[in-house]
């Protein structure tokens, strides 16, 4: 119940296309859903995050869509650029503190954007 | 600039030796975390600490040890009991009352 399942494992998109990465969860107590972006040899960096009281959040070319009833959320990268090539992780957690505040990560999606 | 510093960036050790990875933060964050990253495995939690002098095991704590003597520091020791220690290790921190993690740049440990 603590898992976050992420798909696909890898994704190749042409420049200018839309990249879509999906995640699913079981624990209905999760109330924070971030996406992290990681470049090779670097630590992950927070990209965008959503709470379950909204169905969509957009920041520039990056959008999170959240479907509470289906227990799924996804990251959409519009107008994908070669500089977006990285590994993307979804995650989920409950509450601010205690062990519930620990993020549970998906296994990651390696995105390659071809010029 | 505030952030998390992990050192060294690359570390090579012989099998059977203990090795300590450093993690220092100047963000005044209360909670600190150690994750291990292997290809296709995502980020797996090793240990975490929410206050000084207290820490808890994560999902894969066997063969690892930590200490939290100062708020700023959370070193990880990879012991000889860890059967497959070669991996990329990430340290993270989080302030009290917040969800968001800040990660360091990682240490790549290779055991030969």
C-alpha cells in the first residue's frame, strides 16, 4: 500500500512533442504528490507538486494532472526540449512530520528528447 | 548559498572496508535522509533523522549506520556487512512543517 508505481520506465520523444509520465498509488492517506527531475550525476530537484484538493497544476511547460478517484497522477511536459532529457521521479507522502512525512518514490522514468 | 553538501563525489573502497559518506546542510532543516539509488530501482530509503541524536531505519538499513550529533550533519557509514554497497548515495533534508525535500549532489561509491 506504500508503493508508488511509475510508468513507463523509459520514454523517447521528439523535440516539440508532449511527454507523459504516469504514476499510481494505493494509500488514500497520501496528500502530497511531487515530481522530481534528475540529471546524470546530480541529485533530484523538485520540479512541481500537487495536493489532492486540485485536479491540475501548471508551471510553464510542466503540468500535473491528478485523478483522486482513480488514484493516479501524471506529469505532462509540453513542447519537450532536448534539455528536458533527464530521469523523472514521482513521489507521495502523508503529513508534514513523523514517518508519514517520508516521501515514497516511484522507480523513475528516463526521458530522452530527440532533436 | 544554502544547500546540502555531499562529499566526496566519487569514492572507491576495497571490499570488506567500512566507509563513511559525509552530508552537511546549512539550510537549518530539521529532518535529514539517506537514499540509495540503483539503476531501475528508484530511490530507496536507508535511514532518516528528524531531530538531533535520534534516527530511524528506513527500508534497506541492513549494513548501514548513521549518527546525528549535530543538526547540520548526518554521516552515513557503509559497513562491510552491506553485501552490495556499490551505488549512488543521496542525502536530503526537509524543514519541519514542510513537504519538500532538498537533495545533495550525491556520492558514487564503488567497492572493488
